[in-house]
C-alpha cells in the first residue's frame, strides 16, 4: 500500500510540475473568458451596425405612409427617379437599401429590396413584418372589421411547465437548460476520459521504451505500478478540473466587471437595466435565472459528475493501460484504442440526438446502465431528473465493470510490459491473458 | 543464500526453464552463464518475483521466497533505463523509497555513493542529459542503495569504458567483501574468471554445468602443456618419435622450439620430462588450462550437437 502511494506521488507530482500542465490549466479558462468577451463584443458590434436606411420608391403612393421608423430602420420616401436611386446606391455606405413597392402591391404582395451590400436578414424581416401589418390592416378594413378591436385581442399564452417529482412536489422544469447542461457534460466527460486515458497509456509506453519498467517492478508489483499510475493521473485530472472551475468562475466575474466598466455603464444604469429585466421576467418566467437554477439540482449533478467521471476514468484507463503495455509506440497503439473507445464514441454521438431528445427512453435507459457507456449516458440523463435507484444501480454496475476491466488489464499488463520489440496482435494479447501468473 | 529446486517455466510454445536447480552460497560471487535465449533472464525474473515458476521452489536465506524478500534483493536488469525527464537525485530517492528506505536515510546514502563515485554534481541533472555510461553508473547505485543481501547483476559492464568498468568491478568486489552475495549474469567470460567463485551454465533452458570455477577448470584439464626448449648443439631432436603424446602445435624459432602437446592418458608429465631432459635444454613448461571461454564454447556447441543428433 505504501508503495502504491509512492508511485501515485511520483506520477502526480511529475505531471503537475510540468510546464504543460500549468499552461493548459491557466490557458483553458482564459480561452473561455476570451470567447465570452469576444461574443459580447461581437454581439454589441452587430447591434450597433444593424441600423439600416431604406429609401422607398413607392409606386402605389399609399403604402409608404404606413411604414414607421424605429431603432433599426429609417425610411425615407424617395422622389428621385429609380435609375438615379440605383446609381447612388452603389456609392452609399453599407446597410442602405432601396425598397421598390409596385403599384399593385396589395394584390401581388411582392416588393423588391435592393441593398448596397449583402441584404441584412434583420432588415428584411423587419420590412416584411411591417408590410404584413399593412396588408392585415387593409384586409380587415376591407372585411369591415374594426381594426382597433381586432388589435385589442390579447392572445398571449404562458405555459408554466412543472414536473412532478417522486415526493409529489411540483417544480418548474426548464428543458432547454437541462439540454444545455447535458450536452456540455457529455462533451466534458468524453474529452476528459480520452485525455486522461491516453495519458495513462503514454506513461506506460514511456516506461516501457525507456526500459525503466523492469527496475521498478523488481521493487513493486506490476499491479501496484499500474494502479499507482492510474490513481496518480486521475488525481491530476481532478486537480485540473477543480482549478478550471475556480479559475473560470473567478475570471468570469472579473471579466463581467471589466466589460461593464469599459462600456461606460454606471451602476445606476445597470440597476435600471436589471429593473427593466425583472419587469420583463415577471411576464416571462423562462428568464428568471433564480428559478432556472432552482430547477436543476446542482449538488446532485456535481456528485453524479464526479462519481461517473471517476468510474468511467478507472474503467477506461485500465484498458488504456493494457494497450500501453502491449505496444512499443503510440502509433502502434491506434489499432487497439479504436475498438476500446468505440462504445464511448457511440454514446457521445448518440447523446446529441437520441439521448437528449428522449432521456428516459429505452435506448437512453439501457445505455445508462451498461458500464462502458454509462459515464456519458447517465450524466446526460441526470439534468432531466433520474430516479435515485437508477443512479445507484448504474454506479454499482460501473464499479463492477471497473473491477473486471482492471483485473483483465492487469493480467495483460504484467506480461506485456516485459516484452520488447515484438509486435503484439490481438491473438498474442489473449495468450498473455491466459498465462499462468 | 539461495537454493533453487527444480524450477520449471513454460511459455505457451517453448520451455524457458527445464528442471533447473542451483545452490548459491552466502558471500559468493555466482556466475550465471549461458548463450542468448538460454533462460537466464527468466530465472532472474523468477528470483526477483517478477514472474512465478510453474513448479519448483526457491529458498531465500532459509525461508521460502516471498514478497518481503524483495527489499533484500538488488537487481540490475539487462534491459535498463531511467525516467528520462526526471532529475537524477529525485529519481534515486524514488527508487530507494520503493525499496523501503525512508526518505532522509535514502538521501544520505545516495549522497554518500555519489561522493564515492564522484558524481555529486549530477543530482539536479536530468537523465536525458547524461551519457549512456553515466546512466549506467547511476543505475548501479540504484541497485545497491538499499544494501541488499543478494545483488543480481545482468551484464553490469555493458556500456562502460574500461576505466569505469574497473571502478564498478571494484565496487562489486567491495560489496562482496562486506557480505553481499552476488549473482553475475554475463557473456563476458574473461570477467567470470576474475570475479566468480562459482558458476552455472544454462543452455537451452537446462543447467548443463555447475560448480566452482576452480573445480570446473580442474575437470577440464586434459594434460596439455606447452614446453619450450633449446636443442643442444648438433643433435636434432625428433619430437614425433616419442609415442607419449600428441603434438598440437610445434613452432621453431631461432634455436628455440615451442611445442604444445597433449599427453596420452596413461602417461604423466614426469614421463615426458624424463625422456626430454637428457636430450634438450628445457626452458619453460606451462600447463595449458582451458579458459572459461573455451569451456563455455565447448559445452554449448556440444550440447547443440547432441540436440541436433536427437
């Protein structure tokens, strides 16, 4: 036991002390923040640039009067000849448009929009909806309806969706949020299982090619060396996750503060803004952030994440270790890692379609019980609410699967690490597995 | 120190060890010889408990070999290496701690050894910055840092220049003098004669020879002598006429003759000299004892021939 600790210690420290570890640990959150800031500025930019000027050549003479200016659009009625307008359009700055309304618009319902650059989608839909309104008004009055009373009809419907939990309580559910969390968990687990599993494999190949392995296993049992490596790298993974979470949280709040300062928004304005928002959120519960977070059980999610990430990591890293012991180089390893990671890849791909759309269906339920697929499948399901007994059974199965793969891997590993320069085939590996120990 | 009884080890298609028994006495330097692929490494790995035998028994210092004995064994494998990116000092500490030595004690001993071998400045160097020979030196220290009672060295001199090989050889002898039993596996027969007290020769997974170097050489004495003599003026001495021996080599140089002869089984050196003394002036008589190298080659090729005849 003491020796495993020594191995874990070395594996952990030698990796954490590496420059590349520090680099990825600090760069990844920075990357996230960079994206966050980037998105913010791009959105702001696009809002500022979306204002469009529309010159209207109105052949019907009446339609253009009903067009109204707003913050995105400024209409100017043009009295110039069409050809002159077209010529001048070429020199104009972007977002200048020419709207040509034909004489028989109310019948043909067809207009032409000419733009100096690529026509802006927002501008188009804005114009479209205004024109629709004009047609509607025209048609209503033609049918003899009172336009004001038609407009006063309030057809707004709010669906407040709630799910009934085991205890019979109802709570608000937010499917979109659950989907978002499920998808990010799926990506996170998939990538990290690969990342750290491959690190285990690489570490073993390194020990094998540098021939240090025979010296080590004259002091520790091969199983201790393998488990020490797996545990050490697992701890590196957990450390990295923890640092990422902390750094991202810290940097995000920092960035938020900075952005508000840079854009010159005073605290009063912010509160005014948020006040407006809360006004809005009263109308539209989907935007009530507090209720969103209440609907997802963060503690359950975190606990499940760590259980299934750790379980999945142990399950797969054992297999990666077996592969590492069987080959002499990483390029050789590809033929073996492919079949091993197939279930993972399959679940990953399925998670975006089948699992998220039908998180309690037959496929999703089965996949969340099979140890090879459950680390991803179960985590995808958890945000949608999974009965606790299912989580426990799945976790136990995962643990059992981990014991079996580790046992198999250790038998292969024991033989494999001492065989140099021989190309291993599947047949050969099965033979190793059968060796009397 | 180590008694190996009837060890068998079968790999799926070939037998690595076939009923091998050895006795290694406490305080001896034991040569484990044999051509490539004979089964030496398998045997060494079994002693180190890296592999287990299919059948047979190993007694280590009066007890059945068990995992706790690992800390009393030091092993320098033929296929050796170190973590390339790790600093020498850290690496040595790690290896010593794996052998059950406390960190402080390990650090003290490593420094002692580094001083002895004049490599103190290497502590913070990375392995990849050292030459092959330098790495070997570090590795040797790692093998003996926990003061093992049994030291197993598999080709310890490969990669050393003659000067460093001598330094290491002296260290091995010193450790032996302090009481360590040493198993020395090699192909280098010259070093066997200077180092080993006893040897075993393994070929094709079987032990084909075991005993003290002296006794083995003794048993391979075959009455071969080199006699140099000068002929007395005028009389030419026809060596061939004496039917007492067979002439292997006969060289005339100026008035000195060197003859290598193998005396017939029923005769002794005295009989020959009796014949020679009246006729020639004998300058030197030297018994030709086969070297371990010759014995090795003879044994191995003979057993190969036997094998093919079967």
